[in-house]
C-alpha cells in the first residue's frame, strides 16, 4: 500500500540527523512557528524587490499556504497538500476551486491544492519546502501516535531533494501531467548549498524570533523529556548549528580544492582564501554553539564529556595568535601577546581550548571601538596558568587619563546567547562561555574595572609534574 512505500518527510529528516527528540506539542509547535517566521523574513530579504510579478521560487506546504505577505504570495508559486477527503478539483494544476478561491486581490494568482490519500502518513505532518535560486529549505512538524511531536529542518541540498522525491512520487500517482510541470519548476531551483551569508542571516532571524517569542510570554509548561534541559530551545539551537555547519563545510571543501589549482589568477585565489576564512570562522562559531547547547543537556552532577589531557599550550598559542591578530586587524584594533620564556604544560582539551579562546577573543574585539589596543598576558599563578585579556584605550590629550567607552548594549536571547544591536552580533553569553571553560578544565572570570573596561581572566590547571618543578 501507499503508506508503506513512500516515506514521510519527518522520516527522511530523521534518517539524516543524529538525533531527533520527541517533545511536548507546545514546544514543537513553538519551534515550528518561530522557524516559519524566520523563513518568511529570509524570503522577504532575499527575493528581488524589482521583479515582484515574476515567479522567483516555489513553496510546497501542508496543510495550507503558510506565507501571507503580498510580496511572497505574488512572487512564489505555492502548492498545498491537504489530508481532507479526496477532491478531484484539487488536482487541477495551478487553479483554485471556486469555493476556496482567494478573494483578496493581493493573494497569489497561481496557487494549487493537492489532496493526500486517507492512509498517507504525510497527513499527520505540517511541512514547508522552499525552493529559490538563493537557497532551499525543508521544515517539518510531525505528530506521532503517542501524542508527542517533533520539529526538524534542513538546508542540506540532498535532504531537500529527498523530501521533494517523496512528495513528487505522491503527485505522480495523482496527476502525472501536473508532476511533469512541477518537477520542471523544482529543477529550475535545483537545491544548492546556500551562501554562508544566507546561513548567518537565517541564524540572526531565528534567534530574534525566539527572543520575541520569549518576551511575548510564548512559553510551554512542560519541557522535552531531557535531563536538565532548562532552555526550551536547546534542541532547536543544536539542530540549527548542525544545519549551518553542513553546507559551510561543503563550500569550504570545494574552495580548498580550487585553491590547489595552479592556473588561477591571483585575484581569484585571494577571493577564494577570503571565502575559506569566512567559512572556517562561521563553522567554528557553530561548533561552539553546538557544544554549549550540548553541555546544557547534561546534568550538573555528570562529568563533562570532554576528554582532558596534558597538552602544550605553546603549540596551541602558535596556531591561535595569528588568528587573534587577524580578528583584531579586521576591526582596526591592535593586539599584543606577552608570554613567559617557557610555557608549562596544562591539562585541557587542545582542540576545544583553541576554539573557545578564539571565540572569546572574537567576541572581545567586537565590543571595543576602533583604535583600541588589546593586551593578552600569560603568566603562572600557583598551580594554574593565568591568561588575561585587558583593553587599553587611546587618548589624544596626554594630560588626561584615557576613559573607556560605554560598555556595549547586550540583550539576552534565551539562556545561551546574547545580541549586540550596534553590530548585529549574536554570540554565546558569559554564563555559557564560562560553562565551556569549565568543560575543558578551566575557569573564566569577568570583571568591569574603572579606566580599564571589561577584563577577562582565564585560569587553566597545570600538569602535576609542572607544579612540583
């Protein structure tokens, strides 16, 4: 039978994701709503404004059209799938039955409705497939027999293509002629890995929608059955971080393959290096978001999953300092690192320590005005190694003390993130960053000092042999 042959969209996404937790209906529906709102804003921002009358994309949705903005309804071809009793008129391609034809003239003139067979498991799902020349995306809210719900989404081209193949097979069974036309339109917007800027823009929109939902009191009473998951949006943040990393990793891999060619013009090579750098920076940021969200799902009494080993800090700093200097240079800052003659061995996680330190310095540089100087000092402190970041602000009048600028405005986005309106930057908040340092055996202290501004101090434990020596 039909239902045993064709997979539902939630099954397709579940096969391509590492984990998919069943949640209470309220939580999953909230994730679905904020993700749809972010998608709508992303479409409004990316569709060409000077060609509203031209079709610029395709949306396949259930159980009804999901976007009501006139710009979207006029620019996007929409096909809706419904689980209502079979209606032959619903299979007429790009026509609406008179009984449900749109009255508002601003609605899309080309909209169609397709009925699903009664036994189709897709009838228990709400979904949205978006195809444009900038990006493709699938979002699914599934209701399970036990009453629980799951929400998942993916920008990955192969996953979106699998979702279309599943839907397309259903259309083929009902109306082969319509399938041929619809498939041609899908191929016109063949799923491709989105530009990294699209992913960053979606992340900002998604997190802004989450923050607005929290401010509006859109919260559920019963969280997902996860240990100590205090933040109701931890899973969504994990899923988003995973979906951003996947296409960016593909872009970076292809970029590095191109960089191996020797027949490229110097200007092309330089641009490819910039792409590689931007992808790496965003992938590292997503790694930190994912790790921070993962730590929030562990109980306070459970040991961190991170493996701690004796390591050479000198080797980590040799790799990290050039990146720190680049981050400062991009924002017209100067950075000076003061190291002892011999760095002792510390106990931490080499890969995570590099990522956490670089992420911390990236955020630190974003909070300072152009022309500032950053002093990074590394000194032994008993059985620990102390690494301190302190800003120094220039003053044109040498007779007056330099006055630190007003601290940047930071707005909380849920339990893990903060938003800096002046720069549009979204990053881990101090509490989440401290939690990361604890997971790698360290400790972060943040102090606001007069005339110095915000000073960050990191302590890392020394290897036992170093302490006795």
